[in-house]
């Protein structure tokens, strides 16, 4: 199942939202860092559209871990980004760059991702873009 997670990250780095959606179950539960849980591919696609307006990101140093049995996986990586457009409630955007460690946790069912939870240090991000 870690191949599904690897395909998901490859699609992310290619800017291929449809490729990411293809890795997800119809009722995927998307746990956003310091946000609400979004359920379903449509909500995930809306989130991606918003993120693509405000940020340009590339994930590097990706390491994927898979639990025995293939129903759970985790990944750690570095987010290398540019803040493109001001996101509501966050500092003003003017092309600042940032780099921060992050992690994602996955539940996999039937070859698809049914849960994705992503964590990063928001205070570190705010500090980086406020100084940029």
C-alpha cells in the first residue's frame, strides 16, 4: 500500500490534483493541520484549489513508513514553498519562501487512501513568512 502513498506524493509534487484524487477513497477523511476534518473527494479538491492559489510547494526528503498489514502508513518530508497569495487570517503574502518539516499519516483500504492527516509547525511557518 505504500505505493499508493508514493503515487499521492508524486502527484502532489507534479501539481496533479487529479492524480492525488485518484489515490483517495470517495469518502476520504482529510484532517487538515489545525483545521476541520473534510470528508469526501469534493472537499479535498476544494482544499487543493485553495492551497494552489495561495502556495506553491514542493516536498523533498520524503520517507514513507508502512505498518505491517498495509492498512496504515506515515511519511515525513520537508515542505519547500512560496507564499503566493494572502490566506485568510495569516500574514500578508508577498512571495516569501519557507522550508519546514512536516508529516502525514494515512489509513489505506482497498488500495485507496481513506484518511490523510498532515501536521507541521504553524508557528514556525508564520515566523518564516513574517521575516521574509
